[in-house]
């Protein structure tokens, strides 16, 4: 199974492609889509949408796991992240890829055992579990790997039930 994990945002969208084969999870590719603040919001969303569709075409994921918008003190930020999440869902729907959403505490709990873990703890567990040589440069990328891994764990558990 190939899973595309997405940590949505407007300035940065973390993405990760993992494969699950006989219980072994392997990172195939990961990175971060960035957009410039000087661009208009519609253009930033278009750039992100185009990048996501390229990832879908290149890796042919069986499913997509996307972080759920959980909480924000800033309504404008929450709306913008919601719009970015919308373009991710649109790309998945157009490619007929099932989407599963996970809240940040659910991801933290799946990866570290604690729903209140900090980003450094999540990144350390991602590196250790996937046997990466070093942590990804950006938290958004580590988060995307963690989101994809959460679905891999959840998918395996659901298949056992």
C-alpha cells in the first residue's frame, strides 16, 4: 500500500509518500511545497494544488491521510489552512483516492504514545521508526511523515479487526 501524507497549510504543505509492505513501513519520498507571501492567495492555492496533483500522478497512492484542522487562535489562519486543505481534498477526489483525516493529537498519540507530545518528540520517533539518516529540515515534512505513518498503523489495525 502506498500512502500520501499531507500536512496542509498555505505557506508550506508538508508531504510524504510511504509504502507499507508486509508490516514494514518505508519512506519513499518526502518534502515541502512552499508558496510565496507576495503571491495572492488564489495563486498560492493553485500552485499547491498543481504540486499535489503532480505528487499523485508520480506516486499513485492507494490512500491519502491529511491532518484535520484541529484548533486555531487566529480565525484568518484557520480559514486559510481550511482552504489549503480543501485543494488537497479536491486533488484526492479527482484522482479517486480515499482520504482519511487525523487530528494532531491522534497523530501524536499514534507516533509517540502521547497526544500532547511536542514536534521534536514526533520528529525523533519518525526518524527512528523509518530509519532516516536525519530529521527532515522542516516540521511540516516530519508532520506529513507522521500523518502517513498514523494511517499505516490505523490501516493495519483495521485489517486485523
